[in-house]
């Protein structure tokens, strides 16, 4: 037995572990009661009586050595794995990886700017559904059924329910606001709209609008013009030129359209299409906005007393404005998700 103890003492002294499995193997062999220690203590009963005491002591010494070594092995294993982890830490002396920040879509930026300009003069945002019923998109706005004015807007109908349409303008939200809000009220309605049009550089089957209404006592066309002038100057700069042309909308009387000069300093030389004339059709002017005094019948349709209140409404195309602002010549670029196009718009600017 003495030889065995000596042999084991040497083995324990020289024991090394490099991972948890090896540590566990050590534990099973030297610490567990089912290992060599158990066997040796069990063998004690065969030792002659006079040697028993000394042998028992020697075994206890061995047992303590085995346990001390076990603690030592645990600590050294912990240290070596912690050391390995510290190699995984990033090397702080390396040059930084460039940021992969996304950019804000030019339409979102433009829409946000439009909202900002109107918010500064007291308008607040209202939203409504993109799938709209006939009443809010048409009837309430003086487009009676079968009226040719409905053809001004090529409508997508919902097949299963012909009373529902994809809204063709956010004027539907104007109706919803007028139904539920008492004048005086000042609201803008940003949102996506749909029209069944052939896709080209100037038209798409969906686009974005910001419409607005102001209803109070004694609102006049002068208020409308000044509001839109203010908008154009804020959006395109103090030097920008605008013009109003008479127009027709079923829900406004009188009605007008507002154009902005696309060759900002010299109407007639288009900075956007560079002579290809596909945006302004060679006129130097781009229409960005329909507007007018809200027809008294529309106020009445929405529960507002036309004897007491008057109001103006306008609706502008976000795409058109973004094209003017950023010199973009083809409307399709906005929805193609070409990363080379989108990257030109910085997150901040
Ligand atoms: N809703 C009209 C359109 O989509 C724009 C408009 C709004 C015109 C308000 C006049 C008044 O074309």
C-alpha cells in the first residue's frame, strides 16, 4: 500500500489540466469516493493492526494533497480561460469600421419639411385610412355618382366591395376632420394616395400628398394665397417664383392651381430636366398644388354651417416638391430603392 501511496502522490503532484473534461477526470479519480481514495480506505481493513494507524495517517495526507491540488487546478484553469477571453477583446488601436447608417428617404424628408412649415403657422397633422369609402373620397366632396368629375381621378376600386376605393387624394381626411371638429380649425393631411395612371417620369400609380384646410369666420382667398406664398418661400427660398392659375375642383369654388418656377432664377430654362422638358413640359413651371375656397355645399355635407364659416383647402404633391427641391428628373426613382440614389441623401442634411 505504501508503494501505491507514493505512486499516487507523484501522480497528483505532476497533474496538469487544460480543460473542464480533464478537470472532471481528475475529480473522478482522486476526489470522488468511487475513485482510488475510496479503494485505498477500503483496503485499510486488510492492513495488519500494528500498521493501521500509520497507514491511515498516510492516506489522510494523500487525501488532503489530492484536495489541495484540485483547488489549485480549478484556479489555474479559470485563469487560463480568462486569459484566452481577453485575447477576444477588440483591438482599440485599429481604425474604426465606417458607420453603416441608413439615410432618410427624400420623400420623408420633404414631407417632414412641409409639415414643419405648416406647423409653424398653426396647422396640426390629421391622418385617415388609405382604403376609403365612396362618401369620404367622393360624395361628400361634391362628386355625385356618375358625375364626369370622378374621371379626373382614375380610381382603383376594391373588387369585392365597389363602395370602397384606394383613396385618390387625402381630401378624404379633410372630410373626416370636418365631420368631427368644430371650426375654427387648421389641419394638414399628409399621406399616400393611389391613381390608376400609366407610370412615367411624371406620374405614378401611387404618390404622396399633403393637403390642408383652414375653416373659420371670414376666411378669404387672400388668406389662401398668402399661406401658399409663405409656404413656397419657406420651401424653395425667398427668390422662388410662384404663379396661380384658375382651375376646377368639384369641392372648391373658386379654384386655383399653384405653379413653382423650376428654373428658379429664369423661368423657361428648366434646371431639373436639363432641356429634356419631361418635368415642366418646357414651360419652366411645375404645378405643385391645387387649392380653392371650400364649396359651401361641402361644408354643409360635413355638418359645418356655411352661413357662418368659410374656409380654404389646398393639396400638394410631395413627389413634385421633392423633384424641384433636389433636382430629380424622374419620379420613378423614389420607389425603385436604388441604393446609389438613396445614399445621396445624408441622414442629417
Ligand atoms: N384633392 C385635390 C387633388 O388631389 C387637390 C386639392 C385639394 C384641390 C384641396 C383643391 C383643394 O388633386
